[in-house]
C-alpha cells in the first residue's frame, strides 16, 4: 500500500493548462510483503533472504518544468554490506517477477546505446551496516505518460541480476514543452 503520495503537487501539476509551469514531486513508500501475503502490498519481495518481508522502500521523483527529473530510492531492513541493482520498469509489480516488464527507456531500443544509465533510470545501491541504502539518478528528460510504473530491485548491479523485489510507483510526468 502506498503510505504517502504528494497528491496535491501531482494533481496541481497535471491540472495546469498547456504551457503552464509544472513541477512534479511524488513520494511513495511501503513495506515489502510476499506476493501471497494476506494483506497485499505495493512492494513485493520475491527473495526474502535479500528483501525481507517488513523491510521498507521509499521512492521520490522530482521533475521540474522542462523535464529534468531526479529519482531517489531509499531502503531499510535489507542485509548489510550488499550491492543491489535497481531500475525503473515499465509495468506494475505482480506475483510473477516478470510482470514489471523491461526497463523504462527514454529512447526505446536494445543496443548498447540504449541499455545504459543515461537512457534508463538506474538506482543501484549498497547497504550499510544498518541494512539501509540509497540510490539516485538524474536525467534531463522525464517519463512518458503511463510508461513507467515500478522500481525493480535486482540481486546484482547493472543489467544482469535476478529480480528480488518490486515496488509499484505511480510515476508522474510533465509536458516538456
């Protein structure tokens, strides 16, 4: 469940007329639960050794008029001293780790010029002694409407890791014109 969203800021940004200055600030957080949990969560763990049930995640998106976007990820309750990969994905989380689809890409494609941290939102992080970690990505562009819907946590940084957790995030956008 999303514990908090800055709905006022998102609503104001999306309700502004064409050409109006629009800034989007979105904050979403949740606690991880297995896909079979009695009380479902927007944060799903597929590997409880790496993403323990009850651990937490927060994602903040800041997009300013013109499209510059910063996405920040914070986790706590994870195993300490471990490196994880994390990326924005195209679809919402589901019981099957593949439900989130592929990485969101600013310019869609499969070549080396497309699968990289400049064209995708990579939020890789390392957990400290307390099991907390932070990842951030900054881009000059923003998300296309309806094409970014989750953050997937992988068991390794970069592009090769298995999907061990997923958080459905209602990413916002602005008209870059």
